[in-house]
C-alpha cells in the first residue's frame, strides 16, 4: 500500500491553535494527514530538534510551523531537516505580527523557510498541498478543483455586484 501524504503542523503555543486549525482543515481537504504538535523553539529546544531530525523517517513530507513574537520555531525546525518548511507568522499583541513576520522570513543562507502572511494558515495548507502534489499525484486534481471553485465563487460575487450597481 502506498504511503499517504503527511504534514507536520507544529505550533509554538496552544494559543495559536484557533488560527492553525484553518491549516489543518485545508490539509484534510486535500487528503493530507496532519501530525499536530505544540513544540516551542525556546522552551523545548531539544524536543524541537529531535522532532525535526526524525520527521522524515516518521513519514513527514513537509513541515508547517506557526509561531509568534520572536517566532524562531520554523527556522529551528528547518535547521535540523532537509524537508521543506513553511512558516506561519502569528499576529502578536505587541507589534501586530510584524515581529513574527520578520523573524520567520529573514532566514540566513542555507536555512530557507517559505513564509505565508501573518496568520496565513489556510495558505500554508494550500502551499503544502502544492508541494506535495509533486510527489502525490492524487492531490493535483483536488488543487485544480479548489482553484476552479474559487473562480466560480468570485465570478458569482462579481455578477451579484453588477446587478446591484445597475440598480443605483
């Protein structure tokens, strides 16, 4: 039996879960299993390193990491694996997520982290699906259908707007 696609979804705090849940929903929409964990780059650095080092042998294909403030989780995980890592910078109370965004996106040479928007959990799930579609061909038609549904939705909204504007 063929291996199912699997993503790690790691958050630095359980307070990130309401946002990160949107990523998990998106992964499931594309048939991707999610291993969801709370692991802190600063409070549990040994666990973070061990998780990243063993991720591939544990069936993980891509890593998604959500963290706020200093937001080093994605970078720490990327330092210990050759798997693709996607960072979700979380909106923080102090700098409205700018601190998180800069921490995730400004990685040094050799430790790349793909970065989505602040609180961009849905896009992280979609990006993971696009990456995994290169290996798991069953994901590609689901992505195509998703894009087609978006097109239909926008066209319907435009049509409704045109009707409303015509009545002004």
